[in-house]
């Protein structure tokens, strides 16, 4: 019995060791199949970087490759945030932290799908990326402007806010915009739209060159703005002041401009706005006060005027005698007065000018242009359209069956970040309960396994960077959840069949392309140092002097960038 008693523990121990070894081997086989999980992120703006940060934080062994069509990262932070809002760009420190990880690879100057617009740029097919990653996140932002679709939109002097903002921020695409800003004294400068971008445009146009010289504004923009004759700006919205999209912070920034008069806006039904939510109430009160500058009739201040419930109808050019305006240049803009309506009402009867103020103070009220609206015409030489940006599908989306809503400019998704496609349900087969009944085909939302989206291409061009961060976190968490549940990823079928990442894509797509220059994170840091040195040489306290052309960025790298 003693022998048997001693044998049982030894047998049990041996069996336990065998079980542990089998378990370890199973884990190793699983790890070999799924580790490292490789994620491709297309776009290096805040949406892309925050998605990478969150996902890498929650998935220790994951590998993230980030593709960027430009040689430099940061997207909206570099090319969209106003140069005098340096504090908003502090998020770059977090992005630097992400890039410092050995599990992160930056792949700059590489366009996905479309041919690069630079001779030294590289192009990789989206299909190649799908073959070599477990999952892909689209976070490439918005590259087009929304159109008004009215006569005269093509006239000179009519700019989109996107191209103007890109121009003063050094976006290579708009380096040659060269707007002539010397005609501002001949009429009002009109900004259509009343979001934060509209406020940025107004502020940059009116800020002194001395103040701008201390920012990272592009040198060519500083030169043009120093010659600007812009004096009076009108910021025009289709809806009312309660529905305006700009924040109180941006409105206060206008009030802080030295020697600029922000004219008070007279509210309709002022006794009713006490019931508004505090943030809207504070903004509305500030808007109604205007700035307090001493009278100066002999030399009027530059001014900002807010106009609401006006929709653009036409831009026009009327030749002058003698002519002081270039040919085909906008000289006037006509607007129609809109009516506010409850978004749930199909046939509104409430007019903006009546005593019924219910819709005037409805934050979600929409604007409708009546069949024969009252009109107002402004004399102008500059019109900036700040009516929103729009994302576009990558060239291979249609071929690969990846959905895209061209109307809204977003990739269809479940609101969390999973790309949705349509799953066709077949006719119902005859049965005892439905002997001869056939249901029609029904399209059901279905997750396109392995594809995700974040940022503006997910939810539309809206919100500040903090909102983009939270949106990106949601997408990253959705990927982590699917990973935890062992959902299928790319390629279709059992995920983890390839997952070789950038090295496989490079070997497949760039073979024989000796001109392609791929920019690494180390390369970007060299460009970054060169820009900072240029800023120091300016002697104005400038943080950096940006390179605004690809060839100048790449020239910093010499032959080592190939």
C-alpha cells in the first residue's frame, strides 16, 4: 500500500507536467498564429495616432504600421489647427510617445491606392495591405470641400476655407495658392459658415503680422497677410445664433484681437434665452455684447459682424469703370433669408421674424429657404466658404467591395468603428407555415471583418481634437474586443494566415521602384529638426519654419531616404 501510495503522487506529478507541457505548447501554437497581431492604420492625423495609442496600450505585443501619403505626420494637427493655437498642438507629445515604441512603424511619403502626386513618392495598392495585415483602420480624414452649387462659385476671390487654411499652414497641395489679399478695402470679406474654422479664418486675416510672425505660420502666408487690406469681415450662417457651431473659446479669441471691433448682435426675443443651457447662454450673451472699444470715427476699427439666417444664392462679377478689380473676380454676393424650422416638422409655419420664438431657441432647428425669400446683397472682393470638408473613398474601395457613402462622405460603420457592408438574405424557402411565401431580399448590416475606421471618415468632419481622441479610442476598443472574442479578421477565413506587415507589402508593391522614397520616423525627425533650426534663424521667436514643398522636405534626407 505504501508503494502504491508513493506511486500515485509520482504518477500524478508526471501527468501534471505532461498536461502543463501540452498547455504550454498549445499556447505557443496559438501565439505563433496570432502574435504579433499586425494592424495597419491609413492616415497619421490625430485619429490615426490616438487609435494606435489606445490599441497598443491594451495589446502589449501588437504591431502597428501607419501609412501617410506626405513625408510628414500629424495631419490636421500640422495642417488644420490655426498657427496661433499652439496649445492645441501639444497632443504631438503623446504621438511622439506612440512613435517611440519598437512596435510602431511610420511609413511616410507612401500613398495607398492612388498614384503619388510626387515623382519620389511611393504607391502601394490597398489590396496588398489587406493581404498582409490582420486588420486595417481607415483614418485618412477629409480631402475635399463641400460645394455650394450656386452661380459664380468659380469666380476668382472665392476660396474654400480648406484651401486657405492649408495655404497658411504650409500644406504642399496649396503652396501655390497665392491669394491676392490687397483688395480687401474695396468691400466686405465674407466668411460663409460659422464653425470654428470660420473663426480661425477671420482671426488670421485680422491678426497683426508681428503676432503671426511668432507662430509656425508658413512664410509665404505671413508675407501675403502682411500686405492684406482686409478691414471688415462678415461671418454668415444659414441658421440662427443659438444654432451656431463655433465655441465660446473661439469667440473670445476674436474679442482679444487688439484694435478689432466685434459688433454686437441684437438677439430676437432676448428675454427667452435665459432658459438655454449654460454654455449656449454664455456664448449668446457674449455675442450680444460686442467688444468695447472707444469711439474712433476718423479711423474706424477693423470689424467683425455676425449675420444669421442667410443662405448664399449667387456670387457675381460686375465690371467697373474704371476697373479696380481684376477680371472674373467676385464683386458681390447675394443671400436669401432663411426660415428656422423644427427638424421633426415637414411643413413649418414659424418665420424667423415672427414673435413666436420657439424655433429661434431650438438648438436643433434647421434652416429652410422659402420659395421667394427676401434677399440681401453685399459688396465684396473675398468669399471664404467654410461649409465643411468631405472624405472620399480610396480608389480600390469599389473593386474590393468596401462600402462608402458618397453623399455623407463617410465609410458606413456601426458607430463604434467596425466597417459595415450589406449581407443579402435569400428568399425564405417554402415550409409548412409558409407554403408558397417568398420574402424579398433583405439587406442586413454586416461587419466587414478586419476593417475599421476612425475620425472624420467615420463620423464626418466635426468636433475638436478631444472628440477625435474619444472617437479613436472607441474604434481601438472595438478591435480589442473582437481580438478578445477571437473574431475573424483579414484575410477572410481563419485570421493570422499572413500578418507579415510592411516588409511584405514593400517587397510586393515597391519591387523594382528605385525612385520611391519611403520616409521613416527617424527621417521625419531629421525634417523636424531642420524646420526648428529654420525657425530659430528667423529671429522672431518662431517655433519652426515649415517646409511647404515635398521636394524640400525630402532634400533634408539626401540620398539616405531612398
